[in-house]
């Protein structure tokens, strides 16, 4: 099909789903397999939309409007460059506007059929200013995605892609008053008043230089940096790749906030109120070895006015290396009030000693987690 050059001036589309029966929704991440079809459709077109408008009213009479749509698309077959430049404003029911801009120049590999990042080369820019997530509810319903989200999100992403890999990537995402729920979260609400994500990556030969990765929210902080391979199929490949490979990552999680927000996801007792707890850890990789440490401290809560707490922190240490064929556990230690485990050796011939007091395990974690009818 070849549409040649097409210009659409001031198109206006209105869709009203009010009082219509709600069709079956699907949770994010759950996909249905479709039978493979032979061949593909190659489209060639140059389409421009000037001052377009799209208004959608969902079954609950909530509306979202995409206005000031000014976009250009120059679509070419794989192996040739496709250009796009999309500009629009998202208007919520309170008449608040969010500007969205996306542009790029991409050349998919002609040997790969269908849409895929593999083998693709090009540039990509995405800019979002104060997007009200709640205003997207009507679009999510139309797409049959059962997720409810609130909050304001801004994003600024610039990427250079070469042969399917990000040669350069700079991006930041900032959000306020996030509140996400849906079947995928078992009815829990994932909330944070502030969210800041900053990423800066750069490819060097067969390595990706993580110059910056910073994740900050009300209850989780994480950062990472180092040099990692662009591709690897196993942990052994990761550790035995280029000698310059290195990784240093830290995280800290407010366990009380996470467990309180997602009690159903983690199986926390309904009457339990988690009042404190911190999960922290570190991962480093260098010179063919990987070290990791994780700690759970000060986990405590109340149930019917009674204070409960883990009697000791839970700690774990791991050190692994490789001889280019097998993974070796140089150190694997787990320590808690109810367990002491030490292990070492190759995965196929792991030697360990230790013990787990199952009764104490239940008495410690059973204070927080609903184990049902099980008694140990």
C-alpha cells in the first residue's frame, strides 16, 4: 500500500462509551498468544495531521481530550529511515493541559520482519509535561487495560540507538502524588508522594557505561553505576566478559511503608500494622567476581495493641566467581534468629552446613505473615 502524501486538516473525532456495557479488561503484563501469520504488510506513506482533536468519554462519563494534534509520519519499509514528529495536548476533565512531544528517526533492519528494536538504528526524543495519569483512564478502558492510576508525571528522554543497543541514553522521570492500583497488585495501592528517576548511559565498544542511575521515592532509594556488557546470556558470561566490567549498586527500602501499602501482595495479616523495618543491600562486580549483601533490620509492628518484632536482623552474604564454564559459590551465608546457613562450591556440587528452626521461623515471621492453617 502506498498512500503517497496525505494532509489531514483539523480532524475532529468524538467517541462516547457512556452507558455502554463494559467489555472484559485485562491486567497489565498478561498477554494472550496469537497464532503466527506468514508475511507482513509494508506501508509507505507521508502523513501530516494539522490541529487535530480526539475526545473520548468512557462508560463512567469521564472524558479525556487530545487536542492541538500536529504530527507528521514518514513511514518507510525496513532498511530505510522512518521519521515521526508527534505533538499534542492531553486535556483532563478539569481543563488542565499536558503537552506531549515525541520525535525520532529510526531505520529498522530489513532482515527482521515486524516491529522490533533489534537491529534498529536511530534517534528518539520524548517530552511529557505534567501529565495527569487519571485523565488516561478512558484510554486505558478503551484498550481494555484494568489499571487505575493517579498523579502527575513529567519525562524528558533522549536516546541514540545503534544496531538495537542504546549508544547514548539520557532521561529523567519526575512524578508527584502517584497512586496505582488494579488486579495486578491484588487490590493493593502503590503510592508515593514524590518519584525521581535519572538515567545516563553510554556505549563503549561492547560495554555500556552506566554513568548515572538514581531512583528516589518516598520509601525506596537505589543507585547504580559501572560498566556492563551490552549482551550476555548468563551470569557466567557477565563475569567472564571484558576485563573492564564492573558494577556497583545500592538500594534501601522502607519495609514498613512497602508492606503497609501492599499487604495482600506480601500476605501480611489484615489486623497487622507494620511500624518499622528497613531492607538494604549492595551488589558489586569486578575482576570476575560478584559480591552481594542484604540486610533486614528492625522489622516490627503491632497487632491488637500488642507489639511484635523480629528478635534479630536477617542478613545474607554472597560471593560468586566463575572459571568461564561453571559458577562457583565462594561464600553463601544466611543468618537470622531462626537459621544459620553456610555454603560453598560449584552449583552442581554445593557443600553446605547449617540449620533452620522451623518452629521459630513460624513464631518470628508468623507474627506478620498469614500462614493460614499451617503449624510447624
